[in-house]
């Protein structure tokens, strides 16, 4: 029912576990495929970005993608309808985020393989625009999404490092610590 009347064009399907939708049951009963679950949409978007960028996937491009999605969410904030990203919109976001044209050339193929040509992704399922998280196998860092400019990667002494600019106080396990004094330059 919609607006107190029968709606013969819609069906509501509930599953206790959103990730276990019983695809075969829905397909046999309704004759169609249900939309991807929220978790599947997030995994699909991440796979599309990783496969499209390949070896060129770096933190700067991911920060740019996050910023573009945040800008779109801000514009869409007043609308009651959720923002849906189709194939062309995802490609535009990647292009505006600094993805090279040669990598965009393979985007269509990766999108079709991973999501399906006609699949749309709901933006709130794709990326949480309220947090920015950097994970390594041993460390998780959460950054205010408006201050992603404080994070960068550098190669220091032959090692890839994540560098975080310290502007203001630093608190470790609730204890305020002082920043280390700058190392003195060695004279030759």
C-alpha cells in the first residue's frame, strides 16, 4: 500500500539479515533480481575504484573521491530522496578526483563486471562522508573529513610512511603529550 491505496507495481521484501537476501527465492518468486544490499554496494564501489585505479590508487585520489562525495551529499542534504549514483556519475566523480584518462578507459569494463551496467549505488551506502579512516594492518586512524589535508604519504629513508601534520595538542590514551623537538640538522 502507498498513500492508503493498493500499489500493484511495488513489493516489500524483508530479510532479518540484509546481507542474506536469498537471491534464488526472490528471483523465482518475483522474476527479478533484488537491488544490492548496503554492504554489497559498499564492497562493489570499493572494488570498482581499486580495479579501475590499479597501481595508481593512492591516498590523494581517495581523499579527492571522498571530498567529491561529501560535496554531493551536502548539496543533496535537503532532498528527501536518497542520492543514487549510476555508472556515469561514478565515472564523473573519478574523473573529477584526478583519475588519469587511461585508467578511466578501463572503468566501463570494471563497472560492468563488478556491478552490472544498469546497477545504481546509493551514495549513503557507498561511503560514510562523516568519517575518514586510514587503516594499516597495525594502526587505524580516524580523521575529521574536513581536515584530510593533514594526512599524506612520503618515502622517508626508503620506507613508505603515513605523515600526519600535528597542529595543536596531541593526546595519547587521554594523556596530553608534547611534540618532540625538531631534530638538529647534521652539518657536513
